[in-house]
C-alpha cells in the first residue's frame, strides 16, 4: 500500500544493481544481429544494464527514461518502413482516454498503460522512440492529428537516417513527469456486490416459496 500511494514500483529498486559486463556479452552474442547491435549501443551509452536474463536486458532511470528494455525477440513492424522492434523505452505519462484511439492509429508500437501511468515507444533505435513519444505528446496536446503525426514521423526518420536536421529525434520536447501519472480507476464492486447479494436473497426466498410441502 505504501508503494501504491506513492506511485512507486518495487521493480525500480533493480536500478540499485549492475550486471557483470562479461556475463552480458556472453548472453547477447547469441542473439540475432539487430538486437545484439542495439544492446551494445545501449551499453556504450548507458553502461551495463541493471538486469539481465537470457532474453532481455533492462536499465532503470537511464537518461530521460524510466525504464529501457532490449529483448532478443524481433517483432516485425512495417511503419514507416520494414524493420524489427526490440528496444522499448518508458516514461511516466498520463494519456487522456479520449486520445487512446488516435495514438493507436498513429503507431501500433506507441504503448500506453493507463493504470501504471506510463507511455512507451518500441522500435529499433532510441532516436525512433524519441520521435514516437514527441509525436504522441503532440497528438495529446491537440497540435497534431494522428494522420499528420504519421507523415511527420516518416519525414523525421528519413531526415535522421540521411544525416539531415531532425529535431523530433534529438530529445524529448516536453517536460517528463516523475511519478504521479497513475490512474487506479474507481471501484464498482460495492454496488455490484449489493446487487448480487440481493439477487441471491431473492433466489433463496423464491426457492423456499416453491418448495413443495412435506407429506
């Protein structure tokens, strides 16, 4: 309850630990080439991950990110061009319910968790994830439609890939929250339980009334 009220996750204590670089290299050298390369880039930029398993590496509070994860699994994704997703990066962000459909239409790899109050981008590079979240924020704030965001995404990634100016890929262009974005929703069980108890009592009374008299 203490962690729930403060908006903390027990898993974030994983940030207190570092893994053995030799062990990490032994694991990722068995991975497919793309996530293997991505893992080495993240290690070069942020140091050893805080957690490692045979299929994933996890960093906590690295750079602007609440959490970063690279997996050995490659998920095929054709927007804006064919590639594979394996790098997911989270921030604290509350997305209004009215924007969920537009964000899903914008990019299926822009992930929103209403209860946890998190948004994430999953792609094959940190720059692509930054573009995704910048455009998600632009949709939420009403500056961009999802269709416009898709076009801007393609243009920004093309510019970034060719070494031209791509401001949406450079950094997150909005202030990132640090907790307080969770949405625990509201309870409905009290009314539902009262209704079910009432129905059960009515059924019991009805069964008693319909019981044939004993001879």
